[in-house]
C-alpha cells in the first residue's frame, strides 16, 4: 500500500501488549468499515451504533471522512490517486486504533474495491466491512450537503456516483439497505453480527 521511503527505522516492541489493553478495556479492538455513496447513511448509522456501544460501556471512536480531511488528510483532493492515498492513510491509522483496543468505526465512501481490500489485508480478521447500500437516486434526493446538486451543476468534479465510479463490495460481512430499513433495524442487524461472531461484545 505504498513504498516505504523511511530509512533506518526499527519497529519497537513495547512492554504493554494489545491483549493487556483489551483486558483493561474489557473489549476487543476491531475496525468496522462503513462504505457507500454520499448520502447513503454511513455517518448516521455509525453514530447510532456508537451510541448503542457506549450504552454497553464500550470504548469507540469514529473516523469520519470529512473530519479526517480537516486535518490528517487535508492535503489531499478527490482525484483517484488522492482517494487511494486517503484510504491508505486511514487504513494505517485504523490499525493503530485497533491495536489500542478501541472499537473503530470508519465512515468513508471508499469507492474502489482494491483500496478496501488493501485495508482488509492490513487488518485481517479485525476488519468488518459494512456496505451501506442505497440507490443513487435516493441518495441524490436526500443530498444533505447539496453535493449532488453541485456535482450535477459542474461545481464539483470527480464526485462518486456522478463522474467518478463507485464499486459495490462483493462480499461484505454486513449489508444494510437504508432505503428499506430504519436506522434501528440497521443497528440491530450489525449488532447481531458482532454478537454471533464474537466481535467486540
């Protein structure tokens, strides 16, 4: 996922292990990766899931696409190359969060399967892909940030679903269709998976 250009660096093994941190927190670190079109409901579902996990006294953190671009990835645009680098960095950041024992919720359009699979390979069994499925026309009708309107008007270039592709996941762990299910129903389905697969709780 990118050539390592740093020289003379050595990975330091630390005295407190991931198991130690997870035992302290009484939970398992995991990355729950929400992918889907803009307006599909990724952030809404992730926030609702975070609330449910908080009620269960689980420590979580949401890595939100827009929020990360305000700081860490503020130097990146929306070309295919920049999108790939955006997801690469988030994958590496997520790996560190998971190593701390935090239940990490990542909400990124992440339109390319190749990029999502790279994050999966990086996290292995700690990666759970949640496809927030929603037809383009429904997302466009919602358009909470008026991004589709701007894209249709030519004010935004390389917008996923309009002039930049979105590749649906082929084998996500979980799929929820927000055009058919309520937020509560989506959360129930995700929690059922986490419990049945002994993830997190």
